């Protein structure tokens, strides 16, 4: 399995924007979206990553997953303003989503909305995984801070997505890999979210 790279995602997005003759932001606004009762994936992302978001959305929907992305369903929302109405609307969409994929990029580090979404969804549902988009020369993803508590999305040999359990580390720095350490997205979606979480090892470091 491998990680999703920026070059792969951006190339996919650029093929679409060049064919349409528009920017990634405008392409996201133009995508026809059917209102659904349920979604496979709530894609937590930031407006700073328009091209990456478009490429990831294209990939996931082509794989057959139903994806909620707020740019598509509410393109005119002012994301710079946090209001009770906006928060309530996002909660409703998270409530009808089976899983959350947290799109981790350099832009995501600055997003307060994404952290709020992750915390709410984890407490409500638990099926949270990190979808890192990494530079081409990166082959290993180490989740920053609290993101290390969640499983990671990887690409399998058939181009589909899998959920991989990150290694666990005890208070002495010993790393332990649990087996099996990955499963298909559909199996993870339908099973217990705890399967893919890193398991505590030995003594707590706190």
C-alpha cells in the first residue's frame, strides 16, 4: 500500500480544471451535487487546499463512495465566520455521514473548523481516519499531535482506499505493530472503529 501524493492529486484536479477552463475553486462550485439522506464519507478539509480537495473528491467519488464536501453543497457559505447556524448545519451533515476522513495537508494545520469537526465526529460516531496528502518523496506518515490517535488512509494495489492502524508506542518509546494492521474501507465502515485505533502498550506515559 502507499500514501496519496500531492502530485497525483493535483494532476487529477488539473485535468478537470483544464478541460473546463476554470479554477479549482470554481470547479468545486460547479459540481452538481444530489442531496442525500446518508453519506459514506464526510470530507473534512480547508478552503486553502482547493486543488487538493478537488482531486481527492474526484478520486473518492470515482471509487463509488458518496462524499459530503461543504464547498459542493454550500458553495456560498462564509467559512471565515463561525455562527450557530453554520455549526448546526455542519453537525446535521456529520450526523448523516458514516465516516469522517480528515484531509491532512500543510493547510489543514491552520484550520480551526477541521479540529472542531474531528472532535465532534469522534465523540458522536468514532469512525474517523486521517487521509494524508504528502509530498512525492514521503513514504511514511507520522500523524502530528492528536492525529496520531487515528488510523490512516492508504491506497492499495488496486487503487482503492484501505484503513491502516498506526503503530502504538509505550512510555519508554517502544513501538508495537498490531496484526492485522489494515482492512478495507468498507469493512472498517461497517465494523467497530476501535479495530483500527492504536492500542495502548505497557504503562501510560502520563
